[in-house]
């Protein structure tokens, strides 16, 4: 039996680990009505340790998510503050987190004034951010997946630069720098999309790096990828297309992959009810593939979920039941970070109008209020809070079961 992640090819080490996530301290968003009562979670594979997870351990973690019906938050970041907010949230909700770099986010990390000829700054920023995560992730006591987001055909030079960084890191450490990468060639024909993906997967498989690929189109706009005007029919992937990709990519020795299939999901912020998700497409696709290949696993493909803003929790959890093991989050966490800063300014407004002088006296200093760390920390806390709420929606709370 072939698995979409080729997990049978991996042999997980038997080293033990001990997670010590902080107590869950968050409230579920009032717009999300589903219950979050305790559930039984199977023991986390011993290969999955605190810190960055790659290779066989990553496959074990994703399969654990599928088996226990939870999805990992995959969060777009733009700097160390949002990176740290992700890991702080994971520590609070007691589950894994995926830290996701985009091409534009990488450039921002390197600095907007840095030379970005041939995507140099975009590459360097992503690499620098990944190394930051590797230095501090273990301190949070949770498994962290290092990932990069949408890469369309015109952006392949950026992707090539990341591959080179992975290969260099693999030579030195025996694992890739990043856990996984996404290729989004959904604007190309199916054959060209999967053909290019297959070429890159052959390269990635040699260093145990996972590929995420996209079929169909996620609507809306996100970080330079604009599908606002796409024909609505392209928002829904067909089972035959997914099986074709599964069949082709399964031919790569040691290859591991996940599929971002479109089922009506749209990037951006939308009020509940304005997004018509059809997660039954994912269920039908799993059934179709299973009928083709047989075997004990009735959900052979690992799916990921893009464009979840405005989706109802019922739809999200029905998608998780179909094998969704990760959901991207960007729009909501951007707002949460900004809201934290805005609320900080409102609370301390009278202490932020000058370096000296506040309600306590005309000669009183305000340095402790305008210290950039204060407002940025407020943003981190607000973003972490929002991610804890998202983790509850994704059934990803207290899933690091080591008992």
C-alpha cells in the first residue's frame, strides 16, 4: 500500500521525550460555538520531540494528527515577534505549531532596504528566520514545523535558493533546515503542475523534506498571490485530479507530500456565511483514492486547508475528519497583532504623547511606555490569544499525550 506521505519508508527512532506544555489559558471565540471538551488522544510517537520537527518525525506527527482528528495551525509570520507569538501559543494550548514564511515575509525579515536582486533578501530572510526558530524552539517545549508558503512558477528562483539552504544544512546536520515547502503551480495545467512538483520532490526526498502542493485555486488575495477574479469552478478540485497527483508523486522514492486541494476556500477576511465551503469534496476524494489503491488506510491523502477565514467550525471540523492535518492562518492573526498594539496605545494614550509629561506630572518621563518592546509585546500576547482560540477550533488542544 502506498501512502501519500510514504511513511512506511521511514523508521522512527525510539528515543523518549517529555513535553511540559503550559496550562491552557484562553477563551474560545464567541463566533465559534463548537464544544472543546476533553478527548482521548493517543500517545505521541517517540520520534516527535520538542523543537523543529523534520523527516520521519514530521510524518509521524502528521499521521498522529490525522488519526486523532486535529489540525495544526499553520501561521504566516513576518518577524521574530510573530514567530515567538506562535510558539508561545503552542505552549499554552499544548500542541504543535507550523511557523510559515512567505516570499514577502522573508524579504521583510531581511529588511525592506536590503538588496533583493534575484530574491536574495527573500531567501536570506527566510533562512535567518528559520535559524532563529531552531535556536529557541526547544525552549517552548513543543514540536515546531518550519514551512514556506505559496510559490508560483515565476517565484521558483526563490524556491531554488531555499533548496540550496536545505541541502547545505543537511550536509552539516543530517536534516533539512526547513521541515517542508509549498509549491503552488495551480495556475499551470495539471500535468505541468505535478510534473514540476515531481522534479522538486525528487530533490527534496534526498534530504527528508516534505512537499505541499496545490490543486485548484484558493480564491482571494494573500501576500502577492491574487486570485480574486478566478472563475468559481476552479475553487473546487476534482477527485480525479488529486488521484493523478497522488499516483505521480508516490513514484518518488522516499517522497512525502501533502495536498492543498480547493473546496471553496478563499484567502482574506470574510463574514461567516460568505464562504461556501464544500468539505465533502475531500471526503469523496479520499474514498475515490482508497477505491483505486485499496489498503487499510481509508484516508490515504494528507490534506491541508488554505483560506479558512469566515469558515464555520462545523465545516472546518468536517474537513479535519476528511484528513486535513493543517490549516493556514494569516488574516486573523494579523488583525490580532494589530489589535494588541492598538489597545495598548488606547490604554496608555496619555503617556505616549511625548517623552516627558503625563497625567502624573509635567516632568514625568514616559520611556517605559514608548519602549518599542511594550507595544510589540502587547501584539504578541493578542496574537497568541487568537491562536489559542484557533487551536480549539482545530481540536489541537492538549494533544501532546506522553502518558
